[in-house]
C-alpha cells in the first residue's frame, strides 16, 4: 500500500431525475456498515426514472471503498453485472461507463485524502502535503518539514514537523493539533508516513537555528526565515533560519536608505536627545550588526544596553520609536516581571544579532528571583554561554545564548559584573524635553528602517582589514582620551580604566564609523550633514561611559569593594556603647585603619538584617580577607600594639588605606565618622610591627 499520495481537489457528481450525487459526502461510518448484497437486492427490478444512476453510483462507491478496490476495470465489471442482472431497464452502455468513471474518480479522491494501514484500513481523515524541508546545519534534531494538513473535507492548516514528531502518536497529534483532523494509526504507521513524506518533498533548503550574521562559503550573510542577505544585496533563498519562536526582524523586506532620505533625517540623527545619549544610541545600533563579526574575527565582546531614568523621560519611547524601527524589529518587548528562564533563554538563543528587549525593570518592586534571573541573563549572554536543559523525553536541549540585551527601567543596576558589560544611559525629562521637535521629526520621517538596512549592508560589505583599521584608530583615540582625563594620582599608581568598560566605548564608536560609511556611500559628508565629527562624538560617548559606568573613577567596584563599602556604612550607623569591642584602630599620621574583621562582620550582618538586605550582598569573612589583601588599597593583614588606659594590648586586622580606597570609588566616610564619634584617636599605635602576614 502507498501511505502518501498527492491530494487532488476533485468534486464528483452524478445526476438522474434532477437528483445530485455527492460521493465525498458519504461518511466512513456508512461505508463500514454497508451490506453489499442487501443493497443490491433493493435495486432489483429498477426501471427508467427510478434513480438507477444515483443508486449505481452510491452502491459501487461504497462497495469499492469497503473492499479497497482501486482498479477501474474491477469497478466496471461489477457495474455491468448490476446493470444487466438487477435493472429491469438496463442503462445504456455509455451511461454505465460514465457512472464508473465517476465512481473511480471518487474512490481515487477518497483514497488520496486519507492514510491507510498495511491492511488497507483508513487510519486518518487527512493527509500531509509537504511544502519544503529545511535541513538544520547545527543539529539534525531541528530539521523542519513545513507542510499543509488537508482533511478529506478540504479543511487546511499549515504545520511544522520535526523528524522526531513522528516517533510517538501522542507527539504527532500534539503537533498536528487541528480540530478537523483525526489520526487512529500506530507508531509504525507514522514511520511509514514519514518516509513517504520525505520522498514527496518538493524543496529542500539549508537551515540554521539563530538569525543574524553567519559566515557561509567564505562570506558574511544575514540570515532569517525569509532567506540570506549577501554582501552584494541579493537574497539567497536556499539558506534560511529554522522557523521557531524567538526574536524576529523584517529587515530583509526593507530597502536601503536613499541619499535624499538620509539628508532629510541627518539634522535630527544626533539631536533627538542630549548629544551623549543620542550618540551612544546611534553608535550602539550602528554596531549591533557587527556583533558576530567582532566576536569571531577580533574576539571583541558586545555590550548590553541599559536605559534607565525617571518616569516620563522617554525611555520606552526611544526604544520603540528609534531603536526598534532601525532594526525592523518584529517581536514584542518582554516585561521584566513576566520573564521566565526558559522563555528568555529560548529567545536569546534565537538570534546572534537582534537584541532581546526587557521593559519595566523595577528591581525594588520585583521578586528577588526575577532580579537575579535578569542579572544572570545579562552576564551569560555577554559571554555567549550555553544553557543545557532537560526535556520531558529525557533528552537534553542545548541553547547558545547569543543575543545582546536591552534593559529598560526606572532603575539601573549596581552589580559590578553587569555594569562592566553594559552601555548605561540615564534619560531625564530635563534632557529629553528640549529635543522633542527633533525626536518627532526623526520618528515621523519613516525612514529609520531603511537606515537600519543600510547599516546591515555595511556590516556585510566591510572587509576585515578595513574593520581592523577602524578598531586601531578608535583604540588610539580612546588612549588619547585616557591620558587627558586620568588624574595625577591615577598616573602615579598606573591606574587604567577597566578594559571591559573601554570595550563598550570602542563598540559604540565603531557604530558611529559605520553610520559615517552609510553617509559616504550615499555621497554625503557626515560632518557637514550632522555638524559633528566622529572624534567629538567618541569623546561624548567616552565621557558618558566613565560617568555612568564608573561614577567618574577608573574602575567599577568589585565585590570586595562593595563589601568594604557596606562595612563602612555599618560602622557609620553603629550605636556606640561601653560594651562595644575594639573594631577599628587608626594610624596616627596616615589615612589608614586597621579593621578587626571578625568583630566587624558581626556588626555588618546586624546592619544588613536591620535594613532588609541579604547576607549574600557581601562576601563571607574568609573570602573577603583573602581577596582584599590583594587589592592596591590594602597593606595586608597585620598585628599592631597599642596602649589603652595605660595597658598594653595587641590588635590583629586588615590594613586599609582609606585614600586609595576612595580612588577606587569606594565610600569609606562611615569608617571616618565611626572613628571620630568613638574618639578612638586616643589609642595611639606604637611604632614597631609585631607581625606581618
């Protein structure tokens, strides 16, 4: 038996005496309960005008279906017998043949609209019509058959099947999921159907799991479900993204921007907000199409974008009306409070270029596990790490988390690991309102999608050597800015800005260079049209990153610094009484203190509890001691002698240089306030050191 046949839409009718015969309306139940011999006896003695044509049509059709007769000659032989032996007035020979043709056509159509098992028993009321088969280059488990499910009544629905969907009847029915369809077969029947379907596939394509930039056959292409955009602007139809739930864009449906369109929006491109905000956003979006190239060709990681600010500052409006249109973004934003780990990881793994956008981030109003989840996603997506999840069928699913993240909320983050991996922008009403006219004109122009398409084409066309030269020029400019802004103290101790933070500046600057290339390709001068030089804009981005990410310092606070800062706050608010043990011992002539960590940690934990914070917000004591001694503001763990009320005592603790700690951006005023309130300056340490660890 053939399990798969190409369905043909056939309607078949027979007439006699004004009556219409529709064999496709005969139900399977009627065929199953049909008694051939009994029905033939009812036809005995029929004469002209008694409906011989209709009766012959119906009985032959039911008999052929019940006995699984598919040969026209067998149907004709049976028709002649009935006509000659049962009808008192036999039908003309031509009429019999016409009836047989109609029955044969109906039987054929019926057989081609359902599946049968090896015994010839119907096991479905539908067939699957293959449209195309996509072979996944990343993992054969994700091969996709795109097909139409067509019932014997003509109802249709489009479905996507994976090869293992045919391994279980339950799974097959879950994917088919069509109210009009029923399947009564077995797993073995499904394997036969799967094999036949593959033979009928009219089109086989190559597929990849994530959309975005991929290097194929020696050139970079941008791939989505519609095809692959090549550097010369053509779209390959033989390479597509595997259809799945995830981040989507319609950028391949958009044309590149024209010179006239670009000239129209040029005055507004860097004026829709304060210059540092506008330049940073344009730089970020301009570079986003290079994300995968930067990673593979230069080992440069791409930062996330964190947009915070007061209500009404235009955070969501900026993302919705400027960033999303430039990306031709076709997915919804995800609310921070509604996020789940699996859904987020699925979406982040669906693109290596387009961002996963999280809105309404309000950490003070969210469950802590949601805040922790978002922090986790920001960390692992920056590194393109892999998440492995178990399935119900005990197989493992591997998700490579490759999409950058845009996080929008009234509050940003204080987590060092996230700060160093992000471009942070703080919007305000004061900055946004004066630029309302420029913002409105830029948005209403309707050509931001075209600008995005042109940026994408630049990312595909630029040669690796050109990209390398641009990166070198940008790094040189950043180094110049570093020398100009580094303080005298930082020069003396050779303090340099965090490399990850400088990488954020580099990436945004590179995006501005790509934007400039779009102007040049359209015969326009970037500086003339926007009244800004790229060099000036890079400085604006650099200054903003140093201010936003580092608070004006060279480094972000590490967990060690955060712990020391918490200790300082705890000491600054500590109530002093006669029973308080010795916690801090100051040096006489230097801005240093000796911290007795064993006693201080007791007070620090009380402080965290009183202010509703978790112990996990600071390092445990042993880890803190191990790591703080390796910082440049710590002189190690030492024991000092001192005199209290004429009695000689010793004090073991960590030596912290408060001035150097402040250079790292760590607030230590609480320690100074504690010393002043306690009057601890009367406990003068002796000159000699007893022990140094």
